[in-house]
C-alpha cells in the first residue's frame, strides 16, 4: 500500500466540476495537435477530464508501447460513447465493442476469414487488380480535365470490400453506390468527433441535430445491409464460403447455442468492415497523391523504380513488393506524417494497473496520440519533412522503426492491416506505373493540414492525370 501511495500522480489539466477540463480545451485546434502542444507544457503524459471521465493522454512512444503492447490486455477495453453505441447497436461490432470473451471470438472469426481470402489464396490480389484495371480506365477516360480523385478512388476501394464482404460490385452510376457514399460521409462527419453528446451523455434527452443526422444515416445503412444479409441467408450453402458474410454465417452456426454471435453481430461486423475498408484506404491514397504533388522528385523516383524493376509491359503484382522498396517507403512515410487515425480509438483500463511510474485505476480512459509519436523529434530527424528515404537503410532495403505504428499494436491492432497494405501497394503501383500526377494549371497545391474527424482527411483538391503508357 505504501508503495502505491508514494507513486506520483499524472499531471492533470485544471478542472472544473461537471464541465471537466473542457473549458481549457475550447480551442479550434484538432485534438491530436492540441494534445501534442499540451504535452510540451505538461509533459508527454498528462491527464484531463472529458466531461465526467478521467482520461490519460499518452504522447510518447515509451508509454504508447506500454499501453498497446506490454500491458496491452490490461488496456484493451473501449469506452461506451453515445454515438458509437448507436453505430454498433450497443457494441455488437469489433472496433467499438468493450473487451469480452464474445468480442474475442468474434474478432478471431473475422481475422480468420480475412486470412482465408487474403494471404492464403490469390483471390484478394485478383479482386484488387480487377478494380485497379477499372480505376485506371476510369482515370484515362477523364484525363483531359483537372480531377477530384475522391469519387473514382472511393468506387475502387468500395468495390474491393464489397466483393470481399458481399460478392457484389457497383457501376459508377449505381444509385446504391451514391447512397453508400452519402451515409458514409454523414457518419464520418458526426461520429465520435468529441461531439457534445459523447462528452455529456445526458444530453441525449435533448433533440440534437447531429444525432438526428447520424441516426438517419444509420437507418439507410441498416436497410441496405439487412437486405444483403437476407439475400445471403436465402442462398447460403455450407459447402461454399463465397465471402465474409458467408464466413460469419458459418461461424454463427458452428459456435453452438451458448453465448454466441447474433444476427446483429453479423450485420454490425459487415457494416464495420465495409466502412473501415472504404474510408481508411481511400484517405491514405488521397494523402499520398497530395504529397506527391508537393514533392515531384519523390514521384520521379517512384517512376524510375517502377521502370527499372517492373517495366511497362506487365502490371505490378504482390510478388513485386520486395522489388519496390522506395514505393513502399513512400507509403510508410505517408502513414507516418498523416496517420488516418491520429489518436487511435480510445482505450480503457480493464483493471487497476500502471503506466510508467504511475498507477492507473480500472476504468481510466487512455488516448494514445500516435500523431505525436510520429512527429517526435527525439525519434525522427526533421519530423515535419516528407522524406520516404527515412524508411530505407544504407543498402536501399526497407526498415521500419518500432515507433512507427499507424495501425496501432497489441490486442486491439487493426484487423484490416494486411488487407490495407495489400490494397495500398497494388493501387499505388498500378496508378504510378500508368500515370503522372501534377497540379493543374492555375490550381493551388493541395492543403496538407487535414480535416480532423474519426479519420484525418485531406481537404478536397484537384489533380491533372497524364498517361505515361502509350
Ligand atoms: C482498428 C488503422 C484499414 C478494420 C484500427 C486502429 C487503427 C487502424 C489505428 C485502432 C487501434 C487501436 O485502437 O489501438 C488503420 C489504417 C488503415 C486501416 C491506418 C489503412 C490505411 C482498415 C481496414 C479494415 C480495418 C481496410 C477492414 C477491412 C479495423 C477494425 C478495427 C481497426 C475492425 C478495430 C480493432 C479492434 O478494436 O479490436 N485501424 N486501419 N482497418 N481497424 Fe483499421
Ligand atoms: C467509417 C464510416 C462508416 O459508415 C462506419 C465506420 C465504421 C468503422 C470505423 C470507420 C467508420 C472509420 C475508421 C475506423 C473504423 C473502425 C476502425 C477505423 C474508426 C466510422 C480506424 C481507423 O480506427
């Protein structure tokens, strides 16, 4: 007991009853930037009250590693937030569900299904290559005018997850595709942005415009996905697993009748893979092109590497990954400098534990500020500079420092990491083998600041797409 009492407490931001530390946070700055700045003032580990919730913010790699890896299991909980509870029907998904044995077997099932479609077979590669072919054709057809890449990239990545989850794809003009785009952007804009309802759960008794919009988007999503689930159940054949939905139905049926995966779990998982699969990958590709417009010398070097190691007579494949270290390093540098999830998803201590020399009580919320880890001058030279070569060793081989964690780590690491890396490699290599991207005449360079939400997105920009292949 004496040992515990003598442990120093974590520096805490000044707090007011009820309002928590919210008043000292009322600035326009996005949380990852604000926390990084407060870290300089209070030390890299500090605490604050978000509404009634005591929350610890971690800004350095040493403590991030403790939370995610060394004591990963003890910090593997998730808080209940009003908007994510609505999104996931009370945590029947993976990302926003609190730790439980059911969550664990549910997560394992999804992971196993990804492995089955992915690394084990070539199915995933051929799905992505089909979409990359169609994306390149799409861009060639529009190449004469300045383009906003959002729509074509979204369609390509939507079709990849759509094939994976439901075995179906969309044509550009499909009204259902536009409805997916619309509800997704509504959800991204309203969910978990530290919106007032998440901070003050009791506000839900008041009508609130944001919650209303979120509920409407969720209604549209649920209608669309329930239809897909119904169709799958009608044509389900235990002998043939067509896609993730079949794999979930199979897992549901084989897990016996104990506490098991319900139809709600199946629906929420499909919705989540669909949502996560689209928003993260398309955002990373948009960041990549934005940085290439700012750094044409990096684009030139990728073009050179592609010409030298692949040529122009065949398309890059997964087996070529080792031959294109500079392209892979560029993808890493993009995810370092603009992580799509700069403060990860909040973690919660599942039991009394510790962090560094401090004790942490069960129920403490922990925000891991990966932005600050990825911009820490003690870990990186010139962290604000875009330098893909930092991920290459002297012999030109790719290296990955331990403090580079765009997908998180430990028990809550991203389940889509392999899928995401595979898609990023194939889409970016196909696009750059075929095209040169540049700033359209009279247009400005893209703004690199980003717009913070549940994912950190670049502001809209236009680009000229010039074919390289005859
Ligand atoms: C969780 C990053 C793509 C599905 C996460 C987390 C991060 C992340 C940082 C949270 C880790 C934590 O809270 O500690 C990324 C990045 C991606 C990407 C950078 C692409 C560039 C994907 C894709 C999928 C996916 C393609 C699905 C197909 C998930 C799920 C979780 C998750 C289900 C929740 C895991 C859990 O809470 O147990 N991702 N992700 N992600 N991601 Fe991804
Ligand atoms: C994206 C919009 C969808 O309509 C719903 C959805 C589900 C899962 C979320 C995803 C959104 C955003 C990115 C998230 C993902 C789970 C893991 C991933 C938060 C909100 C990351 C990067 O952490």
